[in-house]
C-alpha cells in the first residue's frame, strides 16, 4: 500500500507541476485539462488486489475522470455513469468543433458546464479474468 500511495503522491505532484507551468506560461485560462485513467483499482474489496481481477463490484471499472474547462465554474463530482468513449466528443464540443458523424460516444460538455442532467448512459466493463 505504501508503494501505491507513493505512486499516487508522485502523480499528484507531477499534475501540479503541469498546472503550475500552464499558469506561468499564461495558458491556464485558455487550456482544457483532462486527467483520467484506463482502469480503477481494487484493494481486497472482493479478496483481490489490482486491476481487472474481479467481475464483482465496480472497483476496477470506476476510473478517475477530471475535466477542467477554465471558462466554467466546475460542476463538482458526478455520480452518474460516463464512459471513456465520451471524452473525445466532449473535448470537441468544448473546443467549439463538431464530432464526426461516425464517432462513438456522446458529449459530456453539459455536465462540465454544471448542467444537472441524467444522461442515462449504458456502459460495460471487461476484466482480465
């Protein structure tokens, strides 16, 4: 657990350095920042440790996703299901561009802007089992 905690702290420090650099360069108010992962983590909730080791629960499926658009006040924490496939359409909309018709996913820009919507998105998770 100490190694994992150290890794998380190191990531937090590096993310902070990037945000500080954007500020120093005058880009912070004109840059959308996205932080996400491809998997969550299990800590023996179902007798397993790691990623994708259990089909029980949603610990591996829950991933961090932070989207900061400096033009918005922020929407806080969302508890509804969103998907990795929705990130590209979201960024395109926030940048003022249209998603290609063949692109999967839906834009989450309304959530980023703080609009209280239930998108009722279906999602699936694969495991390494």
